[in-house]
């Protein structure tokens, strides 16, 4: 009866009514009050998951126009934001990769290359999962790789040469490696994880500045590489100790699975070529393609190659690489969440709520930027252990826009720090879908995830803070920190 969902279901509208009728501080306009009240309702339902979070993301369409916070046309326009279509294009490409089993061939080939040392097999799985997660959802990456990993663990368990209990230790390490690398890989690219696109959308909407695929990659990829390496070292040297260094029969299992796939098909080659062309176009757009096609941007590239998949035929000329029946597998819930996040950001900006919140936070002016970043990254990191990382960034980023303005800071420090932190929740199965996916394998207990994940959370907090404070202004050529103080 008194479940988190039921409590949240009541608290949402109660919070909305309390703010609407009893919270009218000086300087807060009626429009800003309406947006704040609606945001309170949405935030409570997102945090408690009173109803599906995608359904909650539709509340702005009801609340904002009815309370005069934002017009209906402005609110609904947010659900058709350009980054919503960038995500749709990227996911159609991911569906094609999965449809023709290209993902499995890529993963198995990487694992085959790294060899049969137990620690290097785990590294192979991490590289394969992280690479896939750069281009497709981290959930899909984990789901795709998990059966391959479970087959490897089973092969180790059934081998008479295996030391007692070694397969259990290896199984725990491998399951965590798959989950962690799925989250880490998504940090690398703009389309790798939904919070990255929410950030780009809010920056575009608030400041008129476009974060290009190449710009994000230049910063996100180095962080992901370092965090992936530290994660591998931690899992294979600290969190777990392996008595058996060589995997008996490991190479044979990989060869067997590759053999079952058969020779690379025409469809795999075609999808891989389109995938490479898409990645090339995204990476070179800002410094090469714009010289020839001035109006091109990442969303146009994503949709162009997505449409191309519906045109290029498979070996059977009657069937294309993609059909609409395939495309309806798109995670439409996430698309709606993007729209809800954009509507919140627009409401904060146009109503004046962002400026009002910023003025209330001037007490933080005495705190150094490094300390502020560390507190922010740690708070978001642990908050997303119990809430959706997408919902967290959608709620928090508009507030951070106000905070940065109030403190005279370049907003990218706080916005990028919070966005990266939202992708680094490693402790609980509910924290992120990849954690839930591997927890369902049966190799892990809650205590395994909490103990191992807590250490990795701490590592990621300091790494993200360091990168954002010291390297972000260099890589993205931001103004000097001292010059940003009011």
C-alpha cells in the first residue's frame, strides 16, 4: 500500500498545489511559479517512478499551458527538437547492426584478438561492449554481449582443467565488466547515452551554441578510455584475484561461436560500410564537410544514413537493409523523455525561473570551482544510483544554467560535469539498465555490486572532476576560470 510509487503518486500533485498556491517569494513571476510547480510534480514522479518515466515526460504538455507557464505550441515544439531526431537516426543504425548480427561478429573478433589470458579476455569484452555503446544504447550493448559472456563462463565451468570456484569469480568479474563498460563507452560520443544529447539540446536552446559530434568526442573519448582502463585494472587486480591465469579452451569457444556465425554476409558488409560513413561524417563535419555543404549538421547526417538503410537492398533484392517493422523497435519512451527535458529547459529560460534560482544561489560564491565541481559530480553520481540518469539531467541542467550565471562561471563546467557524472552509476541494479541486465544473469548478488561499484563510483568522481576542471577549458578552448568570476 505505502510503496514508493504510491507515495510519489500523491506527493507529485500535492507538491504542485503547494508551490502554486503558497510559494510566492519576491521576484518570482507567475510564469516562473507555474514552471517551478510543474517541475516539482514531474521531478517527484521521475524520482519515485510513480508512473513510467516516459509518461511523466508528457506532463509539461498538460501543466505548462494550463498554468500559463509556457504556451502549448512552445511546449509541444520541444518534443520535436533537432537532437530528438539525431537520436532516432542513430538508433535506426543500431537496429540495423543488431538485425544482421554485425554486433556479435565485432565483439567476438575483438575478444579473439586479445587472447586467452583471463584478464585479457575481460579486457576484450570491455573493449567490445564499450565500442558498441559508443554508437548504440548502453542497454542494447549489454544485452548483445551478455549471451557471449555467459557462454564463455559456462565453457570455463564445464572444463575439467578449471580450478574450483574459479569460474564463479571469473563470472562475477565478467558480468560487472560488461555492465561498467556499457556505461563508460556511452560517455565517448554525443549519441552514446541520452544525457549527452540532453546536455547538447539545453546548450543549444539556452545559449544558441551547438556541441558538435567531433567536439564532444574530443573530450568524452579520452575520459572513457582512461576510465575503462582504470576499471579493468580495478576489476582484474583489486576487486577479484584469479588463481588461474590462462583460460582453458577459451580460444576454442570463441572460434566455435564465430564459426556458427558463418562467413561475413553481404548485409553485414553493407551495414558496416554505412556505419563507417556515418561515423566519418559526424567526426569530420565541423572541419571538412561544412566546407562543401555549409548547412549540414549531425542530425541531418544521422537521418540521411538512416533513410539510406531503407533504400539499400539486401542480397535478396526484395528486402531492404531496414524495414519499417524493424524501425518501430525504437525506444520511443526515451524520445519522449528528451522532449520533456527540452520543454523543462525552455520553461526555465523563458519564464525567468532560471534567473530567479541563480540569484538564490549566490551564497555558493565563496566556494572554489574545484570544490563546487567535486560536490556536484559526487551528488549527481550517487543520485543516479536510484533515479534515471536521463531524468536527473533533464531536471538538474536547467538549474545549473542558473547557478553558473549567478556565480559568474562558464556554464559548461557545471553542465558537462553533471552530465558525465550521470553516466557513472555503478553500484545498484536499478542505477542503470546495463547493471540490471547483468544482475539478471544470476552470477551477482546485491552486495557484489554495491561493494565493487562504490569504489568505481569514487574513482569516476575524481576523474570526471579532474577532467572538467583542468582539461575541459583546454580541449574546448573555454575562457580562463579567473576571467569568469563576476
